[in-house]
């Protein structure tokens, strides 16, 4: 795979040239960006997958939902539908995508919508009788047709964009220069005990602009596992043989948090659409043992596996420090934008 990526280096140069021309056309106005009279926060990354966008969106929901009517707009990756859809009681992970469906179930008071055309999606949301006061754009850093009021760029600690290269040689969707559009950069999935010295080393690698702020976050795992039936502590499963199932990018921390020597593990690709064969494989592997999966996979496996066996591990994004400063920047932006309407 590494050799193939090196061979494809000329295509990476071509792809980088095309994306740079596209960005330049938006920067000087040849291609039009649309602004809206409402606070819009875009959360995204430069690389493909695995930076923790959903936990970051959920963090913003918890921060702002008590004061604002929030809508989350996503493209609904791998959904089996097209166009604009607003999540409702009939929605499924197949119709709107696993991550939007997860947020819809987790935060029923907010609006969750999907549309690959973010401009159209925003216009549809603003035409609703109960229109939002704030829109969070999920995975929209490269969606230049919409000009958000505030940009949060995520980069995983173990895979910084500053040490990566453009597709297909690397994993970047555009050149590192794209990071200049961000108001805030969050280094995600950090070790919880990351030292200040290591944080400063990371800052030196990122080479951010003076007007940008950088924060460091980690994934916090819950101390309880949840199911349709009950909730049990993680510790109560430590001595129990179980099957761990994950269909996410970079599942190693999930496995490491739960796995004991006698546990079995099944790993599927990110956003995997579990087939009947997959379900039967999981049932046969588990036998009567508990089946523990990720929060994102749970919304696709719920109803397909025995509810007395299937549990999921909730997660949250937590800042290593300066969460109050981060929160104030977000709250100030939303408040100021709302007053200016």
C-alpha cells in the first residue's frame, strides 16, 4: 500500500493543483460563496475520516442547546436516500446516515437534517415553520459554496495534517494551506495525560497563524455500557467473556479500553453496512456472550441483534485544558452574530 501511494504521487500533485485552483476561485470570487443571516459553525477536517467530528458536534450541542434552537446539517454519508431530509420519528440510519441518526436519537430536542448540497439544506431549514437560530455544519470544511461564520478544524494527534500529504499519496482532501480558513484548530484524540511540552511540540508542527487558537481534546469513555434494556458498569464486564464489534475508523482505543484476554474482536470498515451474513457471523461468534459495540455502530445494529446481548459504549469529547476559553469563543461568536441579525 505504501509503495502504491508513492507510485501515485503524480496524481497527488495533480489533485492538489485542482483543489488549489478551486479554492483560489472561491477566494477571489470567481466561484460564489453564499452567506446566511444566521450563526453557522462548520466543523470539519483536511484529512479523510477518523478525526472525531461527531463527538465535537455533540460537544457544541451540549454547550449551546439550552439557549438556542439548534439544527445540525450533514451530508448523511452512505445513506440510502437523496436530497434534503429532516429527521423525524420514521428516520433510520439507512435513510439519513448513522451519525445524523445517532445525534437525532441522542438529542431529540434539536433538528437534524441531511443534504449533500449544504446551501440547499440551509435554505430548507430556514424555510421551516420552526426555523433554527443556529446551524452546525458537520464535515463541511471543504464545502466552499457556503461561507460559514465560524470554522473549527479538527486534526487527530496521531495523524496531524501538517505531517500528511494530498490524496492519493497521503490522506489530505486539500493542501495544508486550507487550515488558514479555520478560526479554531482542535487537536483531537490526544492521550489524556499529554504534557504541556508535547502540546508545544505539536503547536510548532502545525505552524498556525496569529489569529488562530489551538486546543487539545481527548475521547472520554463512559464508565457504563448501555442497551435497550439496562445500563451496566464497564467494570462489571471486565471478568466476563464478550465479543467486541467495531465499524469505525481507528477503533484501537475502543478495543483497548474494553478488551480482556478472553474477548474476541470483530472489526469492519468505517460506516459499514452490516449485511445479513455479517449479523449471522456476529451471532455465531458471540453465542450467548455480551456483544459490545461503539455508539455509532449501535444505531446500525440495534434491532438486528438480541437486545439482551447488545451494548454500546458512550463517548464524549473533552478538552485537556482551557475548555472555558474555547466555550467563550463559541458563545461570543453565536451571541454576537445573533445580535447582528
